[in-house]
């Protein structure tokens, strides 16, 4: 499996969610980049967010966002843990 531009766009949106609360969602407006609109619609069709234009994370979406945040944290560490 490869990171396609579509998957990258979905991961970028998941990384925008604030994980410390379930009371904050996201909304992708109709004038946003077409890639972002399409990515949010795909996240909705996969059951990760509550609305096609964003909304709140579902339980599965929260898990996915936690993993996305984790990957970013590891990769942005700059190789500090490299052997």
C-alpha cells in the first residue's frame, strides 16, 4: 500500500482534529480546495466523520486521528530515535 495524494489529504484532515475534546469538529466549506472537499467526503463515506463536510469524529475516526497524530509526532521528531 502506498500513500496516494488522496490518502495524504485524508490524513492531513484527520491531523487537524483536536483529540483532547469531542466537542470540536471541523467544517470544510464549499469554497475550500477541491482536494479537501473530496477528502472529507471520503472520510465520511468510510465512517470516520459525522458529516460529508466534516462534523465530529466518530469512534473509529477518533482512533484513526490518534494514529495520524502519532505518525506525525514520530516522523517530525527528526530521527531522534534512530539507532
